[in-house]
C-alpha cells in the first residue's frame, strides 16, 4: 500500500516535469532577448507587430464564427439524436470522430479540389468564399470536441422529460431549445466553444493552404525567421488556451443552477 | 358523452400491442386513477392523452373535439411527471410561470398567477429558490403548481409520488386531492399503488395487458371486483374454487358446507373471492355460517392477526383484531370459522 503511494507520487512528479519543463524553458528563453538580463522585449516586439494584431484578430473572428456555426450544427443534432434517434448515435459518433482520423491536409486538398474556381461552387475564387471554406474546415476540426462536450452535457439532464414538460406547457421547438435545452447545457457548450477557440487560434494547415492571414501561419513565419519572438508567441498561445480552460471553470462555478450537479 | 372521451384507443409498438381497445368517459371535475401492474399500458394511455404517443387507432375527445391530431403543446393538458421535470435553470417562480410566459401572459398577470399557485401548494416563500434547493416533495408541489398555472382542461399525473418516501407520499396525495377538488379540474392519475388509487379517486380504471378490466368507484372495485385479475390485484383476497351444489338456486359447497350465494351460477365449479376481513373466528351477525376448519398458520402483525385456516381443500386467510383477552388459536387446532355467504364474490374469468 505504502509502495503504491510512493509510485503514484513518482508518476505524478514525472508527468509534471515532462509537461512543465519545456514550458518553463520556453518562458525563460522568451525573456532573454536583452543580453545579460531578463526582459519582456520579445513580447513587446510581438505585440507591437501589426501582423500579429491583424492575424490574431482575424483568427479570433474566425474562431467566434466557427463557434456559432458549430453550436448551431451540433446542439440540435445531439439533442435530436438523444431524443428521437438514439439508434443513430453510434453512426453520428463515428462521423464526429472522423476529423481526428482524417488529417487536415486531406480535408483542405479535398476543399481545394471541390471548390476551386473551375468547380460548380467556386468558393476559393473570392476572399469571402475562402473565409467561409476555412470556417467550415475549422468547424469540422472542432466537431469531435464540440459534439462530445454537448453530448456529455445533454446526458447530465433528462432531456426527454424536460422536453415533454415544456411541450405540455405549450412550448414549441424553438422555445424548448432556447429556454430549456440551451441554458441547461450552457456550460457544456462553453467548454466546446473554448476548445474550439483554442484549436482555431493555433491551427496552421487549413489557413496556410487556403492562404488566409490567420494566426497559425504567422506563428510559423515568425518561428522560421526570428529567435526569441516565437518563444514569446508560444507562451501567448499557451496562455490563451489556459485562460479558456480557466473560463470554463469560472462559468461552471458561477452558473448557479449547476451547483446541484457538482 | 363525458368531458373527456376515449374510444377504441389502441397502441402498438412493432408487433406488441400495448393498449387494446381502451374506452373511457370522464366527467368534468372527476378524479380518475389508472391502476395496474408495470407494463399494463396505463402510462402509454396517459401519454397518448398528453400527445407524447400517437395512437395506432381510436379517438380522444375533450368537450367533443378530437385532439389526436393536435401536438402536445396545442392540447392544453397539464402534466406532472414522476421525476418532477422542473427546469433546473429556472427559479421556482420562473418554472411556475413558464407556461404563462409561453402563452404571452403579461408580466404583472404572470406574477400574480404564480404567487396564487405557489400559495395553493404552500410554497409562497420559495419563489426565488432553484429546484435543487428543494426537497422531493416540494419539487413535486412546484411541478403541480406549474401544470395548474396555465389552467389546463385536463391534468395528468404520471406516478407523481413514487419517488417520494412513504410519509410524504401520504400527505402529498391528500394535498393533491384537496387541490383537485378546490380547482375542480378533470384529472387522470396513473399509479401502481392501490392504496393511492383507492384513497384518492372518484373512479378507478384497473388495467391489465392493455385492457381496462374494470372501471368503477374504489368501494365497488374493492368489494365487487368483476374479474379474477381485479380481485387479485386490489387488496388481499381469498380465491376459492367451490363446488356448485344447486346452480339455479345459487348454492355452492366449501369443505362440504352448503352456502347460498343468492344468485344463480352455472357449471360444476365456480370461482369465488372473499376478503380476509369478511371471515372471522366468531359470528359477526346472525347471517354468518360456520365452516369447520383447521388452523394452519398464525401471523401476529401487531394490531391485526392474520390466520390461515384449511377448509376442506380450500385455504382461507382471515384477519382478526388483536385483543388482549382473546389470544389467537394455536396452529393445528380444529376450529370453526364464520362467514356471511353474501360476502362471497363470484368472479368472471
């Protein structure tokens, strides 16, 4: 028993070192731009770079659009599958897992082939069309995370009875979705949304091959040409992800009606 | 035709017919219970009235209007669920006011109605709380207030007390009945608890295998069950296979003793039922007839003593009150038990 506990601590210590050592190294390196002393120069350079602001704001807008589209697709689908089509669940789950199996490069080449300027739907022929294509690509990449988050949220409530209770009180489908289902899976939706945000902010392949000014390709560009700034950017990207995780916790904590479930 | 009229209602799930030719007419303000074992079709019938299941055949009419084609949200039928089904994201007041808000009732009117409903269920102070901050009994009261707030034409309750402990169940069923009487709302109550059904209902529909075996007042159901199933399911019962001594005169024999039933019977044997409280060790009236018996079991249950006695080939249970001056007979004793032949119920199959 005692030995088991020792090994558990050893495993935990190894895990912490494995995860945090590279991170500490990156943070430390990002602070060494000024010779002989620690400074935030690398961060100052990165944050004052107009390309950083452009690409970052572009990716933030794309992430928000992706979240909206993802929620509109996933929440009604997961709800309907749980409510009326439980037999289709294995198929839907398989489909939502496909983006984890199919590499983004395959998806983007498929897009380019399907929607090029000589195709029936020439989306790549305009910036708006390509942005739309990129957003749908992001939605696909985020699908496994969004679907699982929402599905887990739906599993925690008795959606069938809640739906029937709302119906018996005169509510139609829109009211049921907006006032009963959505608020009760809000934390799950936000979890999915923050994960989607983190994925979109760091995504490289789709944006680079569709030639859009996103944050991922900018990270790669800076990484190829500069020494300290890429480390600063990596720390910034990590921070965004962690802030997202923190927000999930915060929302869960302050969402009063979910307190009973915790 | 009653206020709520169900005729020839049927429901099949694949090859399984769950409800078979169900007919019922409910008067306005009546409290009807669907009583039966699990899988008898009572909840399915209720769900068809609510609109959550589509009947395979038959009609459901409220005030002469067929509602089968209407969606659940168009029927104006309130429903209370076993699992309360309160919206966890809304406060008690918002839960009660949900249907009113959907109906477009003004904020002021809504607040007034919510306060009235919460007052009726005795939770006037709980409007700002969330469902998770209430006990099971309180949550079910909120669910009742919510269902009643929209002034439904019919109220349906699907085993609303089964998730509660025994003491709360008794007090809440009395409360539900009092509220139903006060509001005069037509109510259908689904339960598998016979005590609940007997104590609350104007009439009981005893269901078995998708069929209404008997529809009658609780007193009738208990004292005059028309089928073997109803007799068996409601209360404790002695089932006796008696020899017919004189069919046209209605005389049967139990353990060799002739007993006049007061009605003609057919066949060589007849199925009879007798409540344990109708048999005693001493004659209760001048009409009682003695039967020679052997005491085979004695169960001391506190205020009541349940005795089993063999009469010929039949075995009868009888309940007697515990009195300190009259100890129960010992097992194996030859005794006489008494019954009034008029208490014997002739069962149809």
